[in-house]
C-alpha cells in the first residue's frame, strides 16, 4: 500500500482543491458525493445516505484523514483514499483493511480543535479495529458533541 503521492492521488487532490470541497467520493471522474463540511460530519453523512452502497470501490479524496475517517472509509468499502494530511494511525487502519492510500503529509496524530487536545473522534476509535464498531462509536460521539 502506497503512502506517498501517486499520479492518481495528485489528480484526486487537485480535483478536491478546485471544487472547494473537503471530501469528494468519485468513480471514474464522476462525483458521487461532495461536501464542504468540517471534520468527520461529512463522512458520517455519507455513511448514512441511502446510496452509500454505491461508494463501494470508489475513490475518496479528503483534506484530513485520521483513524476515525479511515475506519469510515473501510466501512464504506472505498477502493482508494487520497488525503492532504493523514495520521499514522489513519494510514495503519487503511493498510489493515487493504485500502490503497496516499497523502501529501503524514502526521503522528490528528489534533482536536482545542489546541493540545486530541480529536474526540480519534479517541473514540483508538482501540477499535472493526469498521462497524467504529461507526457505532463515532455516531455516539457525534450525537454527544453535536447535540
């Protein structure tokens, strides 16, 4: 599994930047889902869509991918993930689920919005390896944070 940028990843990230979106799911250049939302909300929204099964095998381009996002991508069954920034735990989760991926920058961890504090979504899945369990934990965390 690649973590360095490939031509495919460069193209996906360029399309992401030119669209102004933070998350794009596509297949053969056709956009299946696009969102400008911050954080994990967009990806949680995509997972809950009636057409989520259409994302299986799709390419994903995301500005930031930590373990939480990686687990949701695994749940969706995407075929490739390109990220502007990816955490080491995110890369490991994608490797564990045999999802090819690439990132412009790899960081040790995804930080929360409060400086010096870990991302609550990353904390929620820190010890989880099953994508279905991760989805439940992330949905519960979102309900608590966004209530």
